[in-house]
C-alpha cells in the first residue's frame, strides 16, 4: 500500500467509518473524547486563531468566490482545506494524528471541475501557519503576510487558478460572538468569516486562460463534535447582495425529520445580527438529477426580520463534488426582495 493510498484509507476510516449514516454527514457526530470543546465566551486571538487548532477534532479553511469574466459570464471557484484528527496532538513525523484533505473546484454554466488532495500531517506536505498566513496542501496554497491580502492557487486535471484576494471589510462572527450552536442539545463550533474579499486573477480552463474579477467569502470553523448523532445532512447558504449587505444561513436536518437553523445578517460595514433557530427558512423549490441523486438546486430562502424573501438558483445544477466525502457545492444567483450572488453547499443527498 503506497503512502497516498494509506492516507486515503486513514482519512476515510476516521471521517466516514462504518456508522456514518447514524452519526451525521462525514461522521461529524462521532465521539469527541479527549478533544477540546468550544465554550461560550471564548476570546478570539488573532492572528493565532487563523492557524490550526490540533486539540480540536475537525477544522476547515473554506473559501468560495463568485466571479465574472470579461464577457460577463458568471463563474465560481472553491478552495477548501480540511483538518481531521485521530488524537488531540501533533508531531513532525508520519505518525502525526493530523490528517489533511484539500478540495478545489471551478464552476461554469456548462461544466464543473473538481480536484482533491490528501495528506498525513507532520511531514510538511500540508498545514497552516498563522503569521505570515500560509495554508497549503502540496502545491495548492493560500498565502499572504496577513489574512487581509492573500494569493490563492490550485490545479486539477482540467483546470487551474491563481487569484488575489483583498479584504474590503472586517472579520465577522457567527452565533454568540463566534460560538455557533448547531443543535438544541448544545453542540457547537467556533465560527467566523471574512465575507468581504475582492478578487482578481486568472482561471485556466480547457478553453484557455480566463481573466476574472468578483467577490469571495472565507469561512473558518473548528470543533470536536459539532453535530448531534441524529443530524444527517445540511444546506448552507452564503449571499452577497447588490446593496452590499451579506447573509449566512444554514439548515441542519435530523433523521427524525426535524430541522435546526441559524443565520447571520451582515451590514455593508460589517455589523452583524445573529438569528436563532426558526428565524431562517429555506424551502426546496426545484430539484435536479445529479450524480444519480435527487438534489434540490432551486430554493426559496426567507429571513423575515430583514425582509428577505428570495429565490436561489444554481448556476450549474451539476456542481457535484465527487470527492472522498461527496457533496454538492456551487455558485447561485439570487432574485426577489434582494438580488445578488452567492454559494450553496448541500450534504447528505
């Protein structure tokens, strides 16, 4: 068994396991014995908290971008680095319990390109440093002196990109000052975002180089047992409205048919309002056959307290992430009480 196959096998065992369906998507409801747990009242420490937290079981640096080319064509880009731990420790050898996985994608109206990388921690092949900021797996990289200005690179069999991101607003914190509850039972994560990136750069597609500009949204989240064992899937929306406001909302689905929701309203200058369970509504309105599955690719989304009542439509309904842990992820257009663009992630379908 070569190293790459071994890495894949270990990651699959700890993230999927034989009881994944009973423990939520990607086994995120598994036991967290020995790991740290998020606590209310945590004081974030930057730039330190931009880096990795090996004493927590799972973590990600998750960036999505809504782009346009010179002809006005809508495009999307994803860059994600996941960390998952066998034990709450790290060491600079192959025996490190820290496992890393990277996903990259580019979405056009007619195509969806996906690539995945896998690594064992401790050997320099993947990791994150806080200052200067550097997140990498193999030659995929998000790097800059600070998180306010970074360069992003990735490549796959049929695509590549190099783009620059510059923050035009502050970090924002979800839930109770970054303590984001995920269930009535109190499961939670630490969760903050940089939703104000301005983007410019180049995509390399089968048609050739494509110059792009747009906006991007980075999510930072870490936890040890964020989902209840009965929570099996979720739908997550990020929205950038034409008037400069932004909104994040998610719906977590329980195996008994119940839902748990949270949302954050973000003003153009970065002020936030957190909304509790029940305030945010997302109703599937259109479904598509995707990778042999029935997937909702058109939605009605409402946040009544902010007057939001919009339709959310996939740019490309076939934006399936055919990776070790498969899911749907792609850019969306927004029309109704507010207009704009955003991203939609759906798991468990």
